[in-house]
C-alpha cells in the first residue's frame, strides 16, 4: 500500500488528497479550458463561479455537475470580461453565493491569425479588449473580494506565443505577452495581500479556439502535438498547489519557450514558415 501511494503521480495525489472547498471564479467557462477547469474543480469539491457570455452553455454545465453528482457546486454567471461592471457583478454574485473568493482563473480569450497590416482593426481591437482588458477587469474585480477573504490566488492563462511571439499572430502574441507582464507585476504587487499569481503558458489545445479565432479561422493543426483541455485544467490545479511563477502543461511547451528565447533567429524562421 505504501509503495502504491508513493507511486502516485502529482495528478493522482490531487484526487486523493482532501482540501477545504475553495471559492473559484473562472472566466471563459462556456467551452474548452474554462469548461474543463470548472468540471475539474467541481469534481475536487470546490465552489465554482463559471462566467462567460453564453449563459445557456453555463446552465448546461451546472446541469452536468448535478447529473454527475460532483461534490462541489457551480454557479453560472453571464459576464463579458470586456465590461468592468459585469465582472464586478460576477464577483458580487460569487460572494453572495459562497461568502468568499479564494481563486480567480482569468482564462477567457480569443485568437487572431493574419498579417498585422492587412487585418481588420475591429478584429485586432476585440483581441486586445478581450485578452488584455478582460484580464485587467477580472483581476480588479476579484482582488478586493480576495483581500476581504484574507488572501487568494490568481491564475492567468497565457500562451506559449506570449514569451515566443508568432508571425501572423502579432497582436494575439502581444496580448499574451501583456498577460505575462501583468502576471509578473501582480505577483510582486499582491504578495503583501497574501494573493499569489501564476501564469500558465498554454500550447495548442483541442478546443473551439482555432475555429473561433478572428482573421483567418482554422482548425487544430493535427501535425503538431495537441493538448486536451482537461490536461490544461490539471496544470491550473497544479499551479494552485505549487504556486510557481509560470508553468506549462507539457515539457514540449517548456522546450518551445526555452528554444524561442535561446535561439530567436532560428525559431523566428521556423515559425514564419509554419504560420504563413
Ligand atoms: N486552444 C489553444 O490552442 C490555446 C493555446 C494557447 C492559449 N490558449 C488560451 O486559452 C484560453 C482559453 O481558450 P480555449 O482554448 O478554451 O478556447 P475556447 O474554447 O474558444 O474558449 C474561450 C472562452 O472564452 C470566452 N470568451 C471569449 N470572449 C469573451 C468575452 N468577451 N467575455 C467573456 N468570455 C469570453 C468564451 O465564452 P463566450 O463566447 O460564451 O463568452 C469561451 O468560454 C484563452 O485565453 C486562449 O488564449 C488557448
């Protein structure tokens, strides 16, 4: 038995270890990584406030939590991350339901593919407003509630294109580089409030992201290794446990970031060929 227990990997331990239920607000919970994270935390017994614009999807998610008899709870809240009032309302509803807020997972985001100069400004603006302003509004709404709860934790969902920008994805990459910068600044800024911050660098994941991206929508590139959203959800749970400054869900994503920093000229040429 002892051997079996010590043989458990981190993720298996996560499921066998008991913890106090946490009140967790997740943005972009209507699909992909946010949806998988909501289900994972409800399965771990946490109290989830699931936010997005598509309330019907969030109501289906609540029904799934109940149907599966998961030990946690899920509160669906319609909220657009680009609207600061909506994010403040979402936090107020989380507090009314669960009396505290322990964790924010700022996950909502949208992609863009295409040459910067030819792209529609409206599309680029949507990416900037959603991926940068959306994270800022979410953090600004959540932090006062976390302070009142005696501390908390923030996980910001970035991309491997944050540290290693991709050609023909300039504004999306820039938006995720901004998320990286926000995470690093906030980690220092919120330490005194006992609020920790991690940034997750996500690699290609099988969600609605590729087909919904603005500019040139596409599909998940099957020739590249692809994550399942549940694997990213586990990385987010890992971030809450280990509280690293940054993390990736897979070694290959960490290698990509390392190579992009160490060999920028080679990686830029490679990425230009791939992204064109
Ligand atoms: N999939 C990938 O390959 C990949 C790679 C790197 C990083 N990421 C990052 O991972 C995060 C999650 O993406 P995903 O792959 O799970 O994509 P997804 O399946 O398309 O989910 C995106 C989520 O964001 C929400 N959202 C978009 N705009 C919003 C807005 N204005 N207000 C509130 N919610 C909004 C969507 O909900 P509603 O439309 O219902 O509002 C949806 O729930 C994003 O930040 C993305 O940049 C993804």
